[in-house]
C-alpha cells in the first residue's frame, strides 16, 4: 500500500498546508516569529538546492556557503549602490550561478570523493577572498547599512519593503515559488537523468545521458538557488558578515537535509524547520551547538540514513527502517 | 639576492613538513581504506592541544610531550575506526564522508569546550631555541629539527612500506582489496592499524607545530584545506605525491609572500586548478578506471 505522503493527493495536501502555514505567519505572530520563519525559509531554500546535488545526484557538496555568500554579497553591494530590491536579488542569484559555473567546471569532472573535497576547498577559497578583499567586502566587519526600500517593480507592485511584514511577503513568496520550481525540476527529464546518474553513472552514460554536462547543469542551478537564499538574507539582516561563506555555514544545509531525509523532496523542508527549531533551543543552554549537531549527524549516518521522513515512511509502510529500496546502499558503487 | 632566495626556500621547506605529515596520513588512509578523512585537520589540531596538555602536566618536558601526544591522537583514531567508520564501509561513499565530517564538528567544539577558544603558545624547548646562520640569515634551530623530523618520517614510511611484511600487506590491500582479502590478509586489523598510523602522523604534525605556531581551534581547518590542495596536486592515495606536493605548496607559499604578496593565497589554488585541468588524477596518482 502506498503511504499517504507518497500519493499525489497527499503530496498536494502537504504542499498546500506548507504554503498556508508560511503565509499565515505574519497574520498570527509578531516580528520575532516573522524573522525566525524567514530564517527557516532561507535555510529551506539553501537545503533544497543542496539536495538537488546530494539526494538526487549523489554528490555531496561541503562548499554550498560559497554560493550563498556570493548571492548575499553581490546583492548587498547592489543595494548599497542604490539598486531597487527585486533586480538586486535576481542579480545576486545570477552572480552565484556564474561562480557555480566556474567552480563547477573543476568539480564535476571527478569521482564523488574528489567532488566533496574540491567543493570544500573552493568554498574556503571564497571565504578567504571575502575575508581578505577588504576594499569590496569589508573584510572582517562585512557590509553594514544595507538599505531595504522599494521593490523596483512597475506601478502598484512597487511595494515599500522597509516594514518587516512586507519584506516577509516578498521573500516568502519567492522561496515558495523557488521550491515549486525545484520540485518541477525533480520530476523533469533533467531530474530523471540526475537520478539515473546517482544509481549508476556508467550505465547512465551508456544510455545516452551526457553525465558531466548534466551534473554541471545541476551544479549551476543549485548554485543559483543557494545564491537566491543568500540574496534574500542581505536585505533581511541589513548586514552581511564573512561567516556567511564559512564552512560551518555549508554544514547547515547538510545537517538540515540529513535530519529531514535526503531521499524525498520534502526532506530538506522538514529538516530546516527541525534544525533551526532545535538550534534555537540548544543555544539557550550551550554555545557549543555544533557539537550537539555533530552528534546528531553521527547518529543519523549510523542509524537513520533516511532521516525523519525516511523513518516515517518506513513506519507507515511497515518496512524495517533501514531496508527500504530508497536507502543509500542501492546507490552507485563508486 | 640569491642567498635570500635560498634562505626563503629553506623556510618554505620547513613549513612544508607540517603539511607533509598531515597529507601523508590523509593519503595513506585513502589509499587503503578508500575513505577521505575530513577530520584529519581536526586530528592535527587535537595533536597540538594534547601535546601541549602533556607538556604542562609533565613539568614542561617537550620530548615526553612529543612522544605521548601523537600516541593519544592515534588512540582517538582507534576509537573513530573501530566504533564508527567500520560500520559504514558498506554504505554509500557519501555517508563515509558525512561520518568524518561529523567528527570535524564534534572534535572542533570539544577542543573549545575543554581548552577554551583562545590562542595558546608554549615556548620552544631550550635545547632547540637557538639559531644557525645559513645563507647569511639566522634560521631557528627548531626549523632544522623540523626538516630532519619530516625527512625521517618520509624515510621511515618508505622503509615500512617497502621493506616490512606489514608494509607489503598495506601495499597489497591498497592495490587490490578483494584479492588481498582472498589471499588471507586480515583487512579489519589492517584498516585499524593504517587509520591509527594516519592519525598518529597528523597528531605528530600538530605536536611539532606547537613551539613555532600558536595553537588555536581554527588551525585544523586551515591545514586540511592545504592538505586537500596537496593531495589533488600529488594524487590522492600516493605518498610520493603527498611529499612532492607538500614541498611544492610550501615553496609556493614562501616565495609567493616575497614576490606576489597580494596573490599569495590564490597561487596554491591556481596551481591546483591547473593540475585539475591537465592531470585530474594528480601528478603521481593513478587514473581511476
């Protein structure tokens, strides 16, 4: 029997509930909840873009913060130069896509072990540039005083985004639209090709899929959406700091995705909520929250490779938790 | 000018030795276990902290600390391999990487928790605190000691791998794991041993660094990135590649600071990118089938 979450109607219902919940936040809660919800949404987008590479393609990126930071910094610079918000955010995502194309050209040619190593190395290279190129990035201090004014769309759509509530609507809609796009992408021919590569790259190549080009395309798309998440961060915080490019930032989408479950589209969404919720609680007790999440990650890797959704699905279909057909052992032997 | 260049080269080779110790362990572990240990930089850092702790506990005897500290790191390596890594050898490679990555998060914060987030800098041992005039400039005696230590480790590893029975088994397993197992190599003990040896090398690097580099929680991430550049250069799994790669990166840094101070950091990455384009499997690596 198909579990409800896997059937078409169940999936549509889940998406509707998510959208309703996201859009209800400003009506029901105050500024702190809106700010927190926006942070969850941005991590959601970052994790979804990470999982386009990990869950679908089997490529584990440890340098996703590079694209996040590229989006954040380029949008911040444009806004400080007086650009309207909407074009600045889109430009930020495009800048991240360009960076992803450059980095991707080096990373996608290799085995999966090399891929993870190179993404971390290039990610830290971007961090070092952000840290040292003080004239442009502000170095250690980052960029401060980023304005959040007009949206920059024609006519009645030219909203003033200075109030947090207005910015919430704008950012939330953009994240939901992106999530919808990414979902469409996962069902598209490109998505199927990526899955085929994950299962067996060699066989995919023989069946006519141009493996490298397909992976490269996925890498650039993932970079663009990670950049969009960063671009939306800059006007929210109105400052950007180098920590946005640090490897500990790259670890966040990794942990959110692994907690939620990398083998279903909704995994990173659930994971982002759980991760930031847990973090919010943990930081009240200790500043060593990375230690706690390191232990959580250890537990997930050893016992719950399907994450929360994988465990739930196994429970619903009364399969033993580790033996579902979507468990990683079925992935390619490389 | 020529003498200054030679001297600067010597300084670069010294810096290369720390990198060599880390890259050697990383490459050795990958060659045999086929696991890329992201926590190797963290082991280097733990090596520095533990050696410093032993140094203080034993009334400031550097030599005792140098002997004990890296062995403690090897024991941490034993725990990592026997209780954790061993459970994911059959899983997808991504989960092996994630496991070692989890250890980066854990070890980094654990060190901050135990030793505090501040820098520490212990003194140089008295017998090595002087300086020697070489090429017209004073080189700290400790640098010479580092050069000798790095060279000795390289020689020792070569002798171990080429001349001993254990070394033979390690090479056989690296070359063809299934065949070695079929011929009776007890691979689980071998894996544990190699992982401990790799951890010991990283710990030794950290231990040797404490008199000249200040100890901080961020030292692990710096060296692991450089070690990645080295193994990309030399070829993952090749010890000769790790040695030559370390020397190249060390020299690149020391000359880069003199000639192109602005681009010093980018230089290593540019070289790495060039190698990736021309020889993606590294200068001494074997092309993956």
